[in-house]
């Protein structure tokens, strides 16, 4: 009798705990945030991601009833910011970053201090416009003409490169088409754009916003964008696929990430809130377009799928270059 009664109590307690836990997740999603929220950025002030983060922070502060603090932590190929985010282990500390800040890490760094699973996709916000540009003094008027010029002058042309996913893809592409163009490494993307304008380097793949001042000054010519679709701000510029080189296609995904333990219900609610403020506020769309970003809000599943597709493309590029994935 005693054992039967004890067993009945255990079953009853288990059911009660299950019901309580089941009710906790929706409640957490509804009540969050309960205190100030922090967005940690891999890029510095004034970058496209920084501008969009601050625009969203203003609108979401009103919606959530809690202040949102923007903390810029550039440097270390994005690892400085990612380390700060992972170390916090706090669902009120989120990472706001382009996917290019980290998808190249397994091929570029030994002993990474974080795991890919530490970054749980919450919401896709925008696609950065990424362009391939040349000096205005270079006669080539298309990507095909640049390739032809490089083939006619093997080893005589240079391309400006920074550490990251775009460089891996670009170098793999050059190898696949059998073109000998030398890489000139840079730490500062603005310095690379300035050297492109002066003709010290002949090709540069970068965020359009980086090259834009020199493009508008007539010193740089943009030939194509790597995005899957043309950019609304520069509709006359073809995509790389339209230019005949689809292997260079990559969207500059920018979005929000949370800790791995964040419930899916909460991640979906945050994504829905971001989409709601973006859809209802024309100022956000216009500012994003002006800063060479394409509004593209999406939920955690969509964002995760987009990132995995990029990882698959990058894995192939790294393999073609003989770059092993480091653990």
C-alpha cells in the first residue's frame, strides 16, 4: 500500500512539473525582457550593421519597454565581440553581426574559443550589398573584361583582401578560372578602398558602403554585386551571376543571435517584433537602403537555413584551396 501511494505521488509530481515547465517557456517569451538588453556588434560605429542596430534599438526600446545598449567590439576578425557575447551567457545579451564575421573562422583560426553552436540564430535583419570594384583608371567596364585583362597580364594585377569568408570565396574563384592575380592583405577596409582608387590595387570585393565615397567621387567603378538580387540603390549594377560568374554569389547576411539555451518561442517572438517594426516604419527601410543594405527580415529558422547554405558554399571554396577545417 505504501509503495503504491508513493508511486502515485511520484507520478503526480512529475505531471505537475511537466505542466509547470510547459507553461514556463511561453511565459518567459511573453515577459522578456525584464531588464535592459545589450546588442554586441562585431563592427565599429558607423558601419552598416551599426546603423541598422541603432535604428532597431530605438524602435524596440519603445516596443519592449526596456533600454537597448549598443556595444561595439570590433577587432580580432569578429572574435572579440563573439567572445564577449558567449562569455555573458545571458539571454539579455545578444550578438548583432553579419554572418561573414564568423563563418570563415573554422578555416582561418586554430583553437577557436567558441563553438558554432554557441550562436543561436534569432532574426535575419538585412543583406549587406557587397560589390566588386576596380579603379576608374582601369579600362575594364565589366567583370569579364577584368578577367580578360588579368589573363592577358598574368601576375601583374593585384586584389585587395581582408581576412574572412569573402576572401576565401574570391581566392577560390580566381583559382577555378585559372587567373593569376596577387593578393595584397589589408587590415583596414577603408585603406584598401583608398588604394584601389589610386590604382595601387586593381580589384576589391567589399561592402558597397566602404567603396561608396570613392565611387561617388568618380575614382572607383563598381562592376557587379555578389548578392542574389540587384540592389535597389544601384539598380543598373548587375549581380555576379548576371555578369557570368555565379560562383561568387553571396549575400551579406546581418542579424541577431542569442545563447544556445534561449527557447525557440522567445527567439520567434523577438524575430516577429523586429519584422513588425521594420514593416511598419519606412524610415528604417530608407536608412538601410541609403547605407547599402537590403531589408530582409526573417525568423530563426529562415536565418539558420541561410547561414547553413553559406557555410556549405564556403566549405567547398575552402576545400578547393586546400584549407582544412580546424577544430
